[in-house]
């Protein structure tokens, strides 16, 4: 078997494979909307593969490993972080994309990039910045700002659209983006149940029977059922059956908000996190020169926008350490 490849043929083979084997509904590299700035093509990788690699090698992606998913600063090694959430979304998304003969590379690029703009302390941090920033703040718009401005990855229009619209009312333009939008919810609902049980916030028996009877009584069974249901029900849009949608979104998701995301034992820690974010935001508005990111300090945007960028980019532990350094008296040695 000959393994050596002629580089001039390799790219063409990949493009031909897409045209021959992928669904007519799939996003094709040969028909991409392109990038804001034109670039010379890579001799080996397609445009969506380049997007995936740029996201994977970004600083914002690496910081996800120390950002909260649901539980703040957990002591156990097995709680999800924003990074492991992202990887689970990517895995679920690629499985669906492959089965529907859609573009796995684009799907993966969107999945890996969808939460790059998430704040420290999860949605608690996001809500605080939304109240402090006059233009408002939401993590999907911040994720797009990360790839467009803060790290200037110059991604394709299809990847940018999927990142921006992975949450909210607007539907992504590509089916690959639609997959990530639905896989994001599948991932967080199921792994947040797993983490909540581990933390003792809920038990398996507490889960609403109306949803569990439809979706399954374990994380793996629920994810398998949901993925199969989407594959069987998707045609020109990515969707699940009405019964499945009601069980997951109408019952289980609502129950999770009432019993986990807004649980009093979790809420007490969230309030502390909100105090840290608000205090640091006001501190850097008044002491902008003390921001430690030189690239942000060079930018010409309004000061409050840049402070929000700086805060949003922090990991949980960096934010806590920064707060302690600036607002808690240090001990003196003899």
C-alpha cells in the first residue's frame, strides 16, 4: 500500500470527496462564503479544517480548562469544565454530522469555538457583565468577538455564523451550525445531571419521570436516544421529534433550571462569584493601566468594552487570585 501522497493532489481529492459523498445539504469548502481577509489556500487542509485548527490553537480555547461549567471551583477531578463541555459538544455534533453526511470539519470548528467567549464562573459571570456593560453582554457574541477581534483568527463565514448563533433565537445558516446548537443543549443537560448527582444536589430518582420514560434512565442512554432521534427526524433542518423535544426541552430542561441551575445551595456560591466580577470590573474601569493584557490596552474601543473583554477572558482561578491580590490584605513576614 502506497502511503506517500502528492501534495498537489491531496487537497483536490478532499474537495472531490465532499462533492461526491456529502449530502447536497452539506456545507462545501468549494462554496464557502470565504473570510473577511483573503488568504493563500493551504496546500493540505480545506478551509474548514483550517478554522478548526485555528480555534484549537487559540489562547481562548486553552483557557476553557479553568472556566466553570456549573459548579464553581469544584474539588473533585471529575466535574466538567467549560473545556470538557466543549469536547463533549464536539463529539455529539460530529456523530450526528457523520450520520447525516454533513461536513464534519465545519461542525467540529463551530463546536470547538462556540464557548470561547464565556466568562469565568459560567453564566453567573455572563449575567453580571450583561448588567455592567451598557451595550449588554452575551457569551455567543463575545465568542465571535474573540475570533474576529481579540485573536483575529479570520475564520470563514460559515464557522462565524455557527459560533454566533449556537444559542439564542436565530437559526444558524448551515445545517452544521444547527447540529452544534442542538448538541450543545444535549451535552450540558446530560453532563450537568451527572455532575449534580456527584455533588449531591440531586439524585437519579429525583429526575422527572415524564422525561426519563422517553429519553432513558442514564446519561449514555439519553444521549444515544437523542442522537438517534435527531438522525431519524432531520431532513432539510436539524430537529428531533415533537415527543422528544417536549421531553428534553419542555420537561427536563425546565426541571434542571428549577432544581439545579437556580438551586439555593448553588446560588450562594454564585453570589460570591458575581461580587468578584462586579468588583474587578469597576476596579479596572478606574485603574485601566493595571490591566495585564498589553494587547487589550492598545485597542481603541471604549474603555468599558475593553474591561469586559479582559474580565471575560479570565479563568475562574485567575479572577479569584486577582481579586485577592487587589482587595484582600497581604500577610507580612517577620
